[in-house]
C-alpha cells in the first residue's frame, strides 16, 4: 500500500511525502508491518503526530496540508 501525502515547510514550499506499508524486520517483528515515510527523493521522514513530519537529515518540520 502506498499513499501520497502533502506537507508544507515554514517557507511555504510544498513537499510530497510517500507513505508505504512495509513488512517489519528483525526478531521482534512477528510477521507485522510498519508505516515508512520518505520524501520523493528517498529522504527518510519521521511522523511526529497526525499533522507534523520531521525530515530526518535536516531536522526540519513540515506540516500536512490538504491536497
């Protein structure tokens, strides 16, 4: 499952955040799955809450917007 979310930074730049469901790996996975978030260029993004993401490489926060 893949979904495109839109977010905006403080400067007003819009970003496309790709949300993917991936199979969890490792000893504790127990066959589960987890949501993975990235920008279009593959940069990892962390979901902070329902409206906020953090770009891992820069620490910058971006806020979800309606498409």
